[in-house]
C-alpha cells in the first residue's frame, strides 16, 4: 500500500517530466501563498494519483486535459498544458489538430485563443511549424456532405443525436452544416487517430455536463473506433479535478450502462 508521501513523490516526478526543466510548472499562483495544504492535496491527488495512472499515457492525458480546459473556457491555463504536451511527446501538429478537432464543441473564439497561445509558444521555443493544409475547397457541397455521412457512420454507427423529418426546418439545416464540416471536413483530417478524436469529444462533453443521448452515443462511438472500456473510464477520471466529480460520476454511470447493454466487461 502506498503512503501519502509516496503519492507526493510520484506527483513531483510527474511534474518534473511535464515541466521540461521549467520550474514555473511547479507554481500554483495564489494557492501557493493562500492554501499550501491545497497545493499538497493537488500534488498528491492530481499529479501523484491521477496523472500517474497506467491506463492512459501522458500525451493522451494532455489531450484530455486541454479538451476539458477549452470546453470550460479556462484558457489562461492552456499555455502551461501546451508546453506540457510538447514536453511529454505530443508534436506541434498534434496540438494544433486537437484545437481544430474541438472547433464544433467549444466554438471559434476558444479555438482562436488556443491557436494564438500555441503560436507564441512555438515562436518562443524556435519550433518551425508548417500548417497541414488538406481541405479540398474545390469539392462540391454534396460530396462534403456525403463524406460527412460516411465518416459519421464509421465513428458513430447509425445513431444521430437529433433527427428531423422536415429538411427545411432550422434544426435540419443545422445538422447538415455539422455533418458537412464537423464530420466531413474535420474528422477526416490526418494527424490525430480516431481514438484521440474520441478522447477530445468525451473530455469536452463530460466537463460540460452533457448527460443526454449525445454522450451515450459518443461512448458507443468510442468503443466502435477501438477505445477499451478502461480507456473510456480513464478519460473521465483524468478530467475529474478539472471539471468536478459530479460530471465524472455521471459520465461513468452512463458508460457503465452502455457497457452492460453491449455485454462488455470493463
């Protein structure tokens, strides 16, 4: 059985790995001065007990954390986690692609801020970045839509969150745009795997408290693209201290019911 000091030391080791020699990553402004007990709890519980769990590697944990922070609008913390992502092995291309992936979940303003922050970090670190331009603007709108339908089928199966029999209804028009651009343009981009994209979605949806059929279908989709039940549960654990345990508990209960329905053991 580990001791609290064991957890603390594991947390310090993880912080060291993520900091890449930058001691500012050990600082929690305000908490250091006003609540040293809380800092110790964070070091033990977050960095020593969650970040060190084996079910997800640190780069994947950064993807989950960045997704959660963007969904919550906690953009001041983003700089630190972009740097941590680079330090634990994420490529600049992967980091940028996470932001692109989240566009339809968190909105353009949050993505714009994230991109600006990443650009500043890349420049500070002398990282030469060449954008990955793969979007074909010469394709027809219909081909983009059909590609979106096919991608949705691949990642999610036949389940659509919201359907409307009237194609002229505003809801149907919105769903078409989502299918075209979210599924047809973004989900087909290279760099991130299908599992990485599922982790982005699950992390953002969990901290935003999406408890309806959206997250249930997304859990089914995560299984469909190869995530194991333990990986799905680990995503929820990873974002717990960023979005709160109420949302994590709810997401885990929904996931457990999905596993039961599908006859899967976690």
